[in-house]
C-alpha cells in the first residue's frame, strides 16, 4: 500500500495551525484494505511554538465531546519535532518518497498544515508535492456522479475528532467512492 490517509487535529484553521494530534493510516483505495496506522498527540505548548492558535477553534473544541477533548488534553504527548520525526519513520515503510500518495480532507488543510509544520521545524517533507490528494474532491465526485454521500451513507466508528478514527473513516469512504465510480 502506498496511499496514506492523513488527519490532523489542530488549534486553528489556517495553513500554519498548531497541530495537537496526527493520525494516519495506509490504505488501498481500489479495494478498501486498511493497513498500518499512526497516531500521536502533540503537546500544545510545543505546537504553539511553530503554529498558530485561533480562539474560535479553542471555543469549538470546548463544545466537542468529552472523549474528543480528552484526546487533545492527554499527558501522553510528544513535542512537535518528535511527532514529525515519528511520522517520517512510519511513512518510510513506503520506501520511495515519490511513491507516497498522501490524502487530506481539504486541498488547503491537513496536507498543507503538516507540510508547513515540517518546514517550521526544518525537516524535509516525506512525500512529493505532486502526490497530495484531496478527500473533498473525491466526495464531491461521489455525490455528483453516483449520489453517494459518505457523511449520510456511512456510519462513523470511533470518536469523532480523534485524528486516527477520522483518518480510518475517511480512508473507508474514499475507497467506497472509488468502488462506486469504477462500477
């Protein structure tokens, strides 16, 4: 598998938002197979050194479930440098950088924010710019061409706004849309 579904939990909405959790999973969109996963919570103080914190996002987090808030306030965190280093080691299971296809939910969100975090800590981003993929575009294709709406048609398993649970869910519905489009 060389496709990676990425999901971030952040304390902002901009391209330099402070990252508080990174979730990712290997997947094969043509079959729906889910592979190895990655999940780390990031220490907010560390993340805020490199990223922006938006008060409206903090207010939004305060309105989320106890389980979702517990994930981002856990003491079991890494500083941003370590979390990004761990992500690089994990994604290196796909040996060639140019073979790593990284999906994010929004052309301007997950992939861009993680790319900017790598730049902020002076690490090389572990995938090629031409291998960024956008979940929202595929969702729109599914809705428009097949009448398939994953937010309506696929039940969510896990905790909403847990980066790993969200990444797995997104990988499942991108795969379901791939299958629907292939039919």
